[in-house]
C-alpha cells in the first residue's frame, strides 16, 4: 500500500485554511459528534433551515444558532465526515411535497420514496440521496371545478384529480396565493406543470400546480375548530364500545413491549372508518412495515371493497435508520395527514411509537449539550408533544367550498419497563382524550387487545349513542356498556375477596357476577386480530354480542331467584354459543339474536326442573 | 493512494478515551492505530472531532499508554472486516483478527462493519418455520427464518445449553439448504464459549461456523465492535453467498456495559441506570441487521443472549432489547429450581413473527388456535398455582384445581424435555391436544370447534380408556 506519512509537531501552530466562501450560504464543519454537526461561518442562516452537509451532501436541519455557529441535526449517518467540509444552506425549512401521488406511497422520515431508493441504490440505504417526494414524470388527469375568472384564495378547491379508484384528490390554492384564476383547463399534467394562473390585485401572477409544499413543523391553516363528536369506528370491541375515539379526537396507547401496541395500531389502520390513513412507523421494527406493505394491498376496506392500500400513506423510519430523520418523521406524517384533511376528508394518523420520536429529540438535545429535564429529555418535550396532538381536530377547512373535516391522532407510547410515570406517557396523557392502557399481565394471558378495562378511559363516551341510526338502540347500547363495566368492576372487588377468604364465601349472585364478567372479558373484550372474522366487528354486531351476554346474566339472576343452582346455570350448553358468537360473520348477525331465544328456553327448563 | 497521517500529539488519556490534538482531516467514525512506546499496537475509533481535536475510544483500553511516546496513525477508513468464503470455519478475535493461528484472510473485499440500514421496502417478511425441536419454542413461540429472537436469561441459567441445542437442531422442514452459524462471544467465560464450540465440533457444524470471540478477560471496549463484526460476516454469507445464517450473540449485557463505560467516560448525561440515552438506537443498529431481503436467497436469524441483572426484565438491557427484537424467550429461575428444563417462562415469552410461519402447509392448521388455548389455560393454571401457595390447595374451587393440575402437567411434560431431545413439531402439537383433553369443549373457547372435532377425539378416547 502506498502511503504518505505526514508528521505534525506539537509546537506547530495550527493553521486553518480559510477558504473563499459565500458569505451567507456556505459554512464549514468544525465539529462532528454523531448525528449533530456544528458548522461555522453560518451567519445569515435561519433556525430550521435545511442544509446540505459535507462532501457527501447529506441532508440536515439547523437546530441551534450561536454567533456564526450553527448546530445541525443530520438526517443521515455522519461516519466519514470531518472538520473543514462544506455546509450549504438551502434557505428553506424542511418541507414536504403535497399533491397527487401521495396515496399508496411509502416514505422515509424526510419523504424520500423508499421503493425508488431501493430501485436506484439497492437494498441497503445509501447516503446523500435527494429524491423528490412526488413523481415528476407521471401525468394526472385534472378536472377544474371552477371557471376562469373565479376569485380564489388560500384553501379554495380549484379542481380534482382522480388519484386512484377510491380517492379524489382535491387541488387547493396554496397558502399566500390569491387573485383571479386564468387559463384553467382540463388535461393531463405532471405535478409541477402549471394548470392555471392566479393574478393578484397588485398585478403579480402565480402559477398554480397540482403540487404544493408545506414546512412540516408548522400546522396547516384551518378556518375554525369544532368539537369532535362522531365516533371513529375501529371495529375493535373494547375500543368502540368502552373507550371510543372520535373523528378528530386523540388517543394514546402506552404499554410495555409485547403488550400489543403495534397490533392495535395496525388494526386501526386497517379498519377505522376514515377516508385516509397515514401510518408513521417511527423508530420501530423494519419487519412491521414490511407486514403493512404486504397486507394492505391484499386486505379490502369493508366499506369500499377496495384494497386498504388505496387510502393509505406510509412513513417508515425504522429504529436502525438515522435518528434525526426519525425525529422528523412524525412531522412529515402529520403534514401529509393535514393536507388530506384540508380537502374535506376524515383522516386518521397512527404513530408507532411516539416514544422513539421523543428519544430522538433527547438524543439530539444531548448532543447539543442542552440542559436536560427529567430522564434526560429536553425541557421542551411536553410542549412538543402537546403541539403535535393539537394538530388533530375536527375542523371547518380553510377555503371554498365550505367543508368540514377531521384528523384523529393515535399515538403508541413505549415507556421503559412499561412504567406509566415515564415523561413521555405523562406529557401525552396531559393532552390526549383517550387512554388505552395496555397491561403486560393481560398480554401474558394472551388476552388481546390487552387494554385494561379498569384503568383506560375515553372522554368521548357520550358519542357512542350516536353511532346507531336507531336512537333507542344507541341509548340501549350506552346502558349495556355501563352495565358491563359495572360487572367488571364488581369482579375486581370479588376477586380481591376470593384472594382473602376463598371462593367459598361467595353468594350465588356473586358467583354469577364473576362468571358474567369472565364472559364479558373472554367473549366480548377478547378479540383475535388474526382471525378473519374476529378481526373487526361492526357496531351492530358489538351491540348484539353485548346484549346477549347481559341477557344471559339477567336470565340467570331470575333463575337463581327461582332457586336454580349456579353450577347448573354455568353448565348450560348455550354458553358455548355465546362464546362463539364472535366468529359469526357480519352477514349472519341475526343468529346472535337467536342465541338470546335459546338462552330463554334453556333457562326456562332449568327453572321448571328446579321447581319440580 | 491512501493518505495515512501520524501524530504524536496525544493531549489527554482518561478511562478508555484519548484526546489527540492538532489533527488535520480526521473523520468521524474512522479508525486509528496507536503505537505505544514499546512498539505494540492498539486500535481506536474516532468518537468526535472538533476542529483539530479528536476524541478516540481505545478498544484494548488505555492501560500503559503514555502521552509522550504514543503515535496515533489515522487510517482514514471505518472499521472493516476482510471477507471471503474462507472465513467459514475460522475463529477471530472480538476485533476481527484471526485467533486460531490460521492464515490471514485473503480478502475478496473489505466491508464496513457498521453496514447500512436495510431499506424497509426491500425486506421480505420472514415466514418460514424453523423447527428447533424444543416444544416451548416450536409449539408456543415459533421461530422463523430472518427473525431476531433473544433469550433473556439470568446468571446460572442454562442459556448455553439452549443456544447449543438451537445450533444443533434448528432446521427448516423439508429443505436441505446451505446454512452457517456465526457466533459472537462478548465477555463470556472461556468455559461457556468452549462448550458451544465443542458442540459445533461434535456435530461437524464447525466447518460452517464463523466465530468472533471476546472472552471475559479480553478488553471490554472491544465488545462494542464484536457483534458488528459478526453481523457483517453474516450479511456477507447470507446476502452474497446465499446462506441461511444463524447468528448467536452472547452476551449482549456485556456489550451494553462496554457502551456504558464509554458513555460515562465521555461524561454524557446518563439515562436509566447509567446507560446512555442512545442505547435503544445503538441496539437497533445491531438487531435490525437480521432479516430477509426480497430477491435474495439467504437470511439472517439472530438469537441474542442476555443476562438480566437481578432477573429483572425491566432492566434497560432486556427492556430495550425486547422493544426491538421480534419477541423474547424468557428463562425462569423458579422453573429452573423445579428442574424444569429448558426453564422457559412461557407466559411472558413471545414470538412476534409466528403467525405467518405456522398453520396449514407450514406446520399444521391447528397450530395457532392450539397455542392460544394452551396459553389461556396455562395462564389460568398459573393463577391457581399462586392462589394455592397463598391459601392452600383446599381453598381452590374445583375449576381452579383442574387448571392447576393442567399447569403442573404442562410444565412437566410439555415445557420440560431433554437437551438432546429433538421433538418434531407434530409431536409437540399432539402433546398440546393431549394436555387439553382434560377440558370440555366449552372451556376451549380459543379453538375452532371444527378443529376440536377433528383432533381431539383420539386423545379423549385414550383418556377414557385409561380411566
Ligand atoms: N389483538 C390481538 N390479537 C392477537 N394477537 C395479538 C393481538 N395484539 C397483540 N397480539 C400478539 O402480541 C404480540 C405483540 O404485539 P405488538 O403489538 O407487537 O406489541 P408491542 O407493539 O406493544 O410491543 C403480537 O405479535 C401478537 O402475537
Ligand atoms: Mg410495537
């Protein structure tokens, strides 16, 4: 090997070459410490500007400015980078491209299309790639919905693109643009071609295109906020019936590893009755994203009959991908979600896991040598979490025509050791309205979803009754859930007694309460995500199932009064039918009402023989 | 032409770290050679560069290094492993240098041991069932090709026997394909490493094995590099030579301690129990290298072993591992005391990838329902066992007693087996039915009634004939 040896003497003064550089735009690296790089000569740069870093041209974002020094979080691995290499300011904040082509995409944390990266660079991620989020070659058929001469401003819908068989992509006037529309014409356009002109009163003209950009760290504008009051139906019984979330509402799922956070998130992404689903895999497993990628094109949305993929956008910044891009991934996701909300859609965003996002913040903060607050997290952790969930909501969208829309956020939280006193859990509970508490002990018994019925809560319970077209049924369902919850609470107390004095001490009605509570747990709350029928349950079926279980309870109570032994009641054959009701397909749910008749018949027999 | 610069400007040495000044053109993550006054060489890696100041971690430790007479050579490259098919059958140090007295590897190429993340889009979902012959794994927590499934163990528990048994027995049914074993030892005892190696010798698998060995008395900081060497070798074998690679990383707790040592020496803000805040990310860059890739024949299946300090699953090392890996096999000290071997604590153990690896055409149609039911019944039996220890067996209801009997039998007959017993998966499944045959259909809510009707009768019949 041919090598050059250069010796440096201790005494030798260090001479730094000051290269000619653009005064405001180009600086030089002075420090590299993992994902954080410090550059000098950055006077004029702004906070959160995107910069290109080093000889490899990696993408980064300015997160601290001090004199002419800029600290930069780099979205890619910095190995091989050193002082003296250039840093160029793009003078733009981190933004995403919004327009036709988003649906069915899978992006990394800074909106680089992963399939394209895999095609051009191979199976392993390389560094320094720049790739636009939206395909520049593909043409979309645009149909105007307004005529030339219409006066428009921010948020107004000017036309549509049928993005796929399921989604109509509304083309909206971007922020900061207003005036009279000219030269608008139906036709096939790429996302960056001009589809119309917009002439402002002061004479300036802007080109309207199918795509626009938006800085991810800012919430997109809306006209006004409304109270979320419609249930976002998930098909998951414990959620819909007991702890519902709303369209525009917020929920969190904390739990230790293996308790079922990801499966719940996947289940929601599959079955929620939203128009658009944005799924952010933030710092979690690669194979979980692969799972989504393989399943979503195959699974059909029960409402539209179309593959679920046709309403989904995926962001995958897995745990082994660069940590700064992980920090950005939730913002990329929420901005895309807001954009679809602005079209008037019901959008649901799942982030798995927000803890990894918080940890990414912590990692960057530590490298910036900021003063840590609790558990080493930066002092602004709670503020960032609150600001993120605030981007959810049911809203009156900006622009014409008038439209209402909603964006729900469901965040998984992964506290160390499952300990709910964790900073991220606490900061999240402060802002979200629904808490699905996953318990390790339930997961160990393979009671899934392992959502604790005793500690979880929802502030949206009152919306449940409106899920039913029939108002009476809605009110009845409300009563049934209150009833069932009462029994579950009673069970907890009774089990405490059993633990102290043994099962002998229980009265027949107590025993029945225990059995019914078990039935509620095993036959209703327990739901197998991997069973083709059980994987989701309509509201109507949920009602039938719960009604049947409680009907058995009521009937059994009167049987006990009539002197029937509880052991006889528990042996009734109909109990097996109740237990298997969850496997009855939606098309056959009248069969569940039939079970109630069977209950009555079998109880009647018991009562008669008891009397005899 | 590679330009190697040499400096004698060591300013500070503290713990495993060294600060070198007046360095020109140092790059983050690159490696150095440190020549001591006596001519011996140590190896280091750049942790941080600030202007002309370079912070290094020294893999072999800094004992005996002095400020004046040390020369630091900046090699202008990351840590690399020289690979060729010849690595099979060889033993290397924790820093990737031949340790078996054999010749140096004539490299086909040199690979950066940090590799790069697999594009999630390029992954192929692991779905091929690996039969390990161990019921508590095959029946309840099936392993699939490309999975990362750790063993959470404790001091004195038989994880070495289990990993040896895995290496000996793991096969994909009906397939004879090229396989390899990559073994990384990090801070384990000579005996533990030798036990594993001897076992490979006995089965002849040693010729298809690559070993990176850092023992308890080897330099601690070196352990930071060891699993990365192992996984680099595995990636080469799997994705370039089309082999199915089983990687065993033993013991990841020692690895994490080395990371903690560096972090403490850098005076970083400590996270839980002094481990650095980036431990999760760091572990992910190790574990996530397992998997399958679309269009590639080979695969990497990883079984990391870790000892839980004080048997505490919430300790940061098992906790963060569990958050990254695709499940965990947890060993239990109480079961070990009861002489249940392998002492797999079934309830908290989990295989997240099982669902696509089992069922009709893979193992058997009844597999999923069966394990769901076994779990539910065992969980109930365990509760009864606990109740019985508090209140005495007499206080249990008839139901509870039945479940407790089930739990006892389940542990003794299903979980427990000899380390040399290789149970076919059908035998494991049948054993499950046999144990469940003591319950009525109504109690078997988790199993499809059709499956009960198909599989159960012969076991119930056998029971009634016995009675
Ligand atoms: N609803 C469910 N139905 C069936 N199995 C489930 C369900 N939820 C979780 N599981 C099981 O639990 C395992 C762990 O769930 P996961 O969501 O990955 O946990 P977490 O994200 O909390 O670590 C899954 O691999 C699956 O086997
Ligand atoms: Mg998860």
